[in-house]
C-alpha cells in the first residue's frame, strides 16, 4: 500500500508565498517522477510542475519563474515553493508520483489534495 500525504496549503494574499510538501510512504521500491497538479473549480486537472528522479524539471508556462519544484529522494518527498502568488493560482493542488512497487509494478499515485487560495 502506498500513501501520498500533502501539507502546506492555505490562504495567502496576492504576492505572497506558500510551500507545499508531499511525502510518499509504503512499500515503495523506487520513485520515477514526482509532481504537482492543480484543479480549479469547473476546470480539468493540469500539470503544474514535475521532477524526475535525476532532478530534471518541467513547469507549466504560467508558473515559470515563480514556482520551484524540488525533491528529497532519501525522504521520498517532493516540495513546491510558490512565490509571487496570483489569484489565478487558486486551486486544489494534488501531489502525484509515478513509482514502482513489487505488487503493482510502475503505477500512478495521487495525494488527497490541498487547497491553495490566493486573495486579491
């Protein structure tokens, strides 16, 4: 069994910062990609940023230069530092991991989501 537990969401004023964390636990053999997606009301869930096991990153265009994704492989944890937040960043943020377990092989896992609200 695998769990992704997120923390760090909340309410912040425009221009402020938040840091999201997501820790993966369970019978994990290895983790390939870890990342963050977000879903605003009435919209689809979209990729915000992701990072490979080797540290390669990619970002959605609107967050480039404002958000930074990082990971601690020893702790199976991924972080998202969000600076210069805008009201349009308001969404539920979901942690995602592509990881290998002996009972399911490579598969896609999701956290429960954490609300980020940016007030204008």
